[in-house]
């Protein structure tokens, strides 16, 4: 159910409706908009009747929401959400996901050493990326493969942030691990293998940090959006969706990158969506063409694996771009973005606010 308030409704009117929702055992999600406030309702104590709210002061109407996902849907919030991530030292400096600008996250699959991380960070920063990726905890198919450096890797990421003014995107693999990772990350990554780890989704839903949610390798669009709904329903509205390829019979790539999900998501949800052409293809020679296509298809950004010496990478070297290839890609996507009336992200200053209501 969505409660739409009248344009002249007072803050007390909004609070009264929220109290009523809570007293019935549900959770209210107020969303102040340019014209009026709407209040999403989540929880499952039982069926809700619009008549319970229609007569409260300041209420314009109570509308049932037909989709199984509520808070992520355009039925509840029509304007695109713009998610801001702080970059650099200035407290007013942000990069945004979901606005006019494209955000690019780049860096190695995993943090392997301080030297390796710094070498990649220097190159991607120079090429214009403002966000740095690198796993300190790696969910690997084999228990005998490199599992990441753990907290030592997170400390290196903190140094990268300081030294290069890059925002840090790194993966958290379970709820306990999140306590540690959120102390270091600017954006918490939930990996494809964890897209339906519901206790992790609830845990990141209670984090103050934005979440990059990767699509599970066999997830339908509805399952993907429901996973995001878990996060929003806990109160964290800063979710960036990420298409990273799904499993099909095709064996010329590691996964099949489903770019058609971009317009499909945009139709159903206000959340931003970015694309990972690295895991999406698994082959270096296919990363650039699919990255270009993703931007052309309307992605809000990219996450790309870049390694200064991919042949020696401890994971995913065969799909990591050389720094020069990444710099070329940045120039190309800037040109494609221009055709679409968009730009590649520069640090945005002076933009404030957070929460479902003020991002749109
Ligand atoms: C990663 O980003 O390094 C990663 C493991 O991605 P995914 O969860 O999409 O496989
Ligand atoms: Mn990887």
C-alpha cells in the first residue's frame, strides 16, 4: 500500500500516518517528493484496507501496490533515484549513480598487495575513474583458490582512498563479515553468489553505506528486484543494481551479459543499474565492446576489472583490462555518453541529502 499525502499536508500529518502504520505492526517509509510526500508500507501482519487511512488529516489517497516488490517499484516512487557516494576529502564531493552522469568503478578483481593495488589505482584514477574496486574477501568456487587478503586488504583499500581520492567499492560475504567491511568501504558489494543470501541482504539493509547488488547468475528480473527489496525494506534506500551476466548454454563467453535487463529495470524500478562487462564476458577482448554497448543501452555506469599486470593476477586476470585499454575505454564511453546527453562522472560538489525521499 502507498499513502499519498496532499501537497499541503503538514509534517505532523505525515508523522500521524507513520504512527498509525507502526501501531498496526507495519513499517512506514516516508518519501518526501518535490510536490508531496508519499509513504510506502512494508511488513506482513495481514491485509491492509485503504479505508484505514483515507480519513486521516492530510491524506490524499491510499493506493494498493500490485507488484510483489514495493519500495523498489515505480508504482511507489516514479522519479529515478540518484545515489550519491562521497569521493575524496571534501565533505561536499560526490559521485552519483542514476543521474545524468555515468559512474565508473574500476580496479582489480582482488587486492593482492599494496604495490598491486596502488599500481592499479594510479592508472584508473589517471584515466578518470572516481571509484576503485577490489575484493578483500573473495567468494571463490574452489576453497583452494586465493580467498583474498581479508582485513589487511581492507587496510590497503583505505590507503588507496587517502592516497588517490578514490571511493572504495568492496565485497562483503556474510552478515558478520559486514561489521568489518562497512568500516572501510564506501559502497558495499553483494556478489552474484550472495544475491539471495537473505540474512546478508537484511544486514546491508541496516547499513548506512550504499549497496552494489549484483544479479545472481540464474536470477530472473523479479528475483533480482525482490533481493533489492530486502535491502530497502530494512531502511537502506541506496541500492545500485548491477547486471553481471547470467548462465546460458552459450560457451563463447563466461556468462551471457543480459543488456536487455537495463530497459526492463528502468521500466519497473527507480533504482540505478550499472553493468559489469568483465564478469559478464570473462574475456578481455570482449570487455570493451560490451562496455560500450552497456552505455549505449542506458546503463548508469560500469564496474570494470583493471590490473596493471593481468598475466600475474591471482584472480580473473584473463578478463582484466590493461590500464591503457581502460583509458581508451573511458574516452570511448565519454563519446557515447555525449550522444545520449549524458557525461562521465566528475566529482559533484554541493549536492546533499540521502534517503528514499530526497534522492529522486
Ligand atoms: C567480483 O566482482 O569480483 C565478483 C566476484 O563478481 P560476481 O559476484 O558478479 O561474480
Ligand atoms: Mn572478479
